[in-house]
């Protein structure tokens, strides 16, 4: 019943919110109508029912999920968790080891493919989808369009990857619209750099496959006609991570080539630069700025790619390694996207905090990964390297852009929470998830399998334990127990896994539906450290409230061994802003099985006494 009520609240809240306009960096993104919840689904793995999990196994041995496996039951279950956007990871046609020549596709060389199933970030054709994901590869685009329609029918938005910094070494589109030329087709390969070349070249030197390290062999050493230590590319192109060597190293992104955006080899820019005052102008002003200006060829190609997928009905892009591409290009691309669809969802993978504001304000990104600050800080608390002070410091430092910093504890690049190097148990990260989800008005992202405690323990071939492989054909054991042969009802989950998923559902629904989540924030941590003798150092507390009157106090105990006995005080500045009268107020717990009540007592400072079990969190709603 509680979940039904929360879903109703979510629907009402989303419908009732007005759509704000973006004119300054501290304002909310234009499409924000409720706090987004993003469900990252690794599409190839999500619907796979095969449990063999042979290292380096073929898709016939280990299985592969299809677009068709993501059925109504799956989408309903995802929606019921409060999810607003599904990021379908690995949709685009990327280099992989399988024979699809009967469909007019060329075979890929194992010497420049990572794993057997291939990296989704070595895109081979931006205008088509991975043939592995289709029941009928000849109709793979139609099958993805059907998935888009199913997703929309369940009230969910569709996000896919755009990988702007690099493409597969053997890029070749078979589905590009008329008049759209492949990357590099018109390049002058006699020079290292030209503004309208799509690639950089190592003039006069052919590409050489990296020397193997640590005993690595393509396909685990299995014989293959193209696996001969050679790849035909002359002259060699710069590698995706920026290596300028004709023979990159084994730990370079050797399976990809870097796109040239008009940045000369010395780092200088060969395109118009934005005036500084455009930092405070909206996307439409940026769109007008670029009208009539000459821009590099690669800029136009990626704009055409974006327009193609918008026409297909996609609702958002997640940009891979966006900081490796100049911010002016993002102004150009994102302004064109927002001119076409103001509600489009734009998420960027960026790891340099010094550049955050440039990519939000000048690049017109809606959201950035909050990995280096919030994620790393919470992980350090779990590892005992830092105390909860770091949360307050991080959030204060993000005060002007907190709306734009997407929070997560798992994604395809990071270790699974339940893996030994991270937490060793999904329970240990519960307080971190509560804080990560509720502390900001920014989106929360959940990686598939996280909600049932997937460990990422398999050695799948190229993909090694602690992370769920993105390079191999594999099953995801805990997720498969929830999937239950395609019923998506959790029928094979263990009791602890069911309880964990219920926790995530309750938390995410609260995040998505409660008005205070788009309201204001104030830390209670430092104040209580200095004013309360009963305030443990492994606790973090904060307040959230909305202008419509809803008020929350969030308390999390990060200790996995010690209960917390807390005398919590609210500063007079906060209670004055809340306009509390000199009386006691009931507090109702919105999270957890017990939903224990508490009382906010009117004393010299308003205070409440709380007892939390190890790893317990409370979300206390103040009743006026």
C-alpha cells in the first residue's frame, strides 16, 4: 500500500511542477519536473537467462540479452521503483567478435576488440544498433524502436550513450542517412592535423597492435582467422585516450581512435570561442551564437548523430568522457539539442572538479557524474579512510551546482558495492545510499543488479571480478534471481535480497515523490558536533524542506557494529526559517520497517532523542 501511495505522490508531484527556465547556472535544468531517478541497464546482460558463465564464452554458450527480453513486466517493475529514465547502455553498434556478414556487416579483428562481446565504447556505426541485441539482426533497428515505444508506454524516458571522444578503429556505417559521410572519409592523411580532419594521424607510420602484457591473448587464446597480431591501418591514427604512438600500449584505449574537434596538437583551438558572459546565458542564446559560424567537421557529424536519435524518440544522452572534448563543442551540440527539445536529458561523465562549472555553465550540460567528490567521499567513509565530515564539506563545495551533480554508488565502471574491495556486503552501503539519494535535488542513478546486491564476482574473460563485465557474454547471478526466467518478479531471490530491493524501492520512491527533495538543504552535522554531547562521529544528519511546507530530518548511522544514541538539536536559524512554534512536534519515520515515531521537543533549542541500529537511517517528517 505504501508503494502505491508513493507512486501516486510521484505522479501528482511531476504533473504539478512548473517547468523552470534556465538563464543562470544555479537554476535547475530546463527539463526538471521532479527529481529524476535513472536506472542504468547494461542491455546485453539484462535479459540474459543463461547461467553457464564460462570465461570467454560465446553468446551461444553464455547467452545474450535481447531488446525483446525487456518486456512489460520488467518495465513495470522498474517504474514501480520511482525510476523516471532508463539508460540503455551498449545499444549502439560497436565492434564485437561475431559473424554478421550475411547482414552486410564486416567482421571485427580480435586484435583491436576488448573481450568477445566488445566494448560498448568502441562504436562502429553511430546510425545502427548492436546486432547481438536483436532476435532478428536484419530488423535490429525496428526492435529497438519497439523497445523505445514500450518504455514510453510505461511512463519512462529513454537515454542512450553518445561517445564523442573516440570511435572504433574499424568505424563503418551501413545505415547513415543520405548525405552523411563516415568519419575520416575525406581526411587528408598526409598531415597530422587539419581542422576538418576527423582524426589525427601518425604520418608515415602504420598502426601496430600493442604488445601483450600479463599473458593476455585475444579471445583467451582461441584461434581466429583475424587474430594474428596485426591490424591494417596506415597511417596510424591517434588512440582514443590521446596516445600519439603508432603502437599504443596495452593499457591505452587501443581499440579506439580519437576524434579531432579542431584542437591542434599543441592544444590551441581552431574554432570560435565563447565569450565569458555566455556562462550566464541560456541554451537558446548559445544556439543563436553558433548560427552562421564555421565549425569543424566532427562537430557537424555529431550534431547529425544526435538529431538522428532524437528523431527515433530517444529522450536523453549520456556522454562518455565528455571532459576530453572541448567545452565549446558542447555548447554547440547541446544548444542545438535543446533548441529542438528543451526537455532533453543531458548527462556527462566528467572527473575533473575544476571543470565542473565550465561544462555546466558554458557547455550547457544538465548533469555531471558526482564521482570524484560525493562517491569517492562516501566510499572513503565505508573504508574507514575518512569520517562523515567529508559529506558536509563536499556538499558545501557544490552548493551552487548541487542540482547538476548526479549521485550514484554503482555504475558499469565502478566496483559492485557487495564486492570485497568496496564494502563486501550490500548492507554496509545503505547509509551511504540514503545520503547520496536524499541530500541533493540532483538525480540519483541505480545500476541494474545493485538493488539485489549483485557481487560482480565472476571472471568472465576480459572482464575481471568486482565489476560486472561490459566486454563479455555473461549472466548476472543476483539479477537473474530477480528476473526469474523473464517474470521479473523476484521469485528466486533470497530473503535478504528481497529485503534489499524493498529498501531501494522505498528510498527511490521517496526521492522521486517527496516535494522536499526539490527544496532546500541544510547540514545539521557540524552544529551537532559542537552543541550535542550525544552525537556520534559516525553519524551524518541534515534537513530538507520545501516551500510548500514539507520538512524532513535525515539521520544515518554509518557504523556497521555500533548503535547510535543521538540527542539531535536543530539550530535556531533553521527552526526560525521553518517558523516553528514553542510546542512539541511529532516526527514520522518514512523509511525502514519499523517506521518508529519520535518527537521534536521545544526546549532552548528544538531537540529529539533517537536510537539507531548499526547501518540504520531515519527519514523523519515533521508534522505541523
